[in-house]
């Protein structure tokens, strides 16, 4: 995070856009994902019950690996939150 052009400050938390996940640590990664979810405009979010339904499906999927989708590499909690997204599995589970 030495390059000032690669990070932004939100309160006192810094997010490095050019750091690898292993360099961030689990707490920093979780905080970054929560900030991304919180920043998503309400009109782009799936309804809470639909979001929960999608996550339940993802939890049972064999492609789920440490919070990421084995089909596309996304973070399932973020993908499921977006209203217009769909499951990338060939069976289109949601």
C-alpha cells in the first residue's frame, strides 16, 4: 500500500487495490467485501429473501470454495446480492 494511487481511505480503514488476497489477511478481506456490499445502491440489490435463497443454494453447491464460486471466481455473497446477476453454473441454479 505504499503507492498512494492504489488505495482509498474510508474512515480509518485502507483498501489496497493492488494487493493480493493473501497479503490482505482474512479480516481485511472481509471488511473490504462488506464495504463493497454496503456501497451497492439499494435499487441494484436483490430483495433480502431472494439474497438469502441464493446464498442457501450456493452453500449446497459443490463449486463453492472458501466463499468463491468455482465456475466464475466471484465472491458468492457479492454476486448473489446483485439483483440482475445469475448463477454461472451450467444448470443456472438461481
